[in-house]
């Protein structure tokens, strides 16, 4: 079971509103939070066993994987401090 988070930078207004993270009923695949250094986004991607994770926007593999409980991270667009906030809802 997973949940949703949102990212919003109060400085440049970059926003990702529905990012899913967490695990379903099996160990793999699962949704993990990342920061892409190629297209400068924050999002989530499916992690499969023995496969390289890729950005859901540009499909590049230049990712920094973030812990699911990350709440503060610098904005990938402007570099200022920003917040990842939990949202209502869950997925199975």
C-alpha cells in the first residue's frame, strides 16, 4: 500500500502535485521518490528487481533516490529549500 505526496517550491512555483510512493502487496515493483539530474524534476518511478530506475519524465537514469519519508529538499529548478508534503489518499 502506498500514499501520495506533493512537491511545491514557494520561490519559483515549481510543483509536482501527485507523486505516488510505497509498496503494494508484493516486494517488487514499488514506487520510489527521486530527483532527476537530467531534466531537473522530482517524481516517483517504479523500482523493479534487477533493473535500473529511470525518470518518469525524461527516462534518463541520472537519478538520486530519496527516502520515502523525505520532507525537505532543495528545489531542482531554482535550488531554494522546498517541502514535500503528504496528501490525502492511498493506492494498493
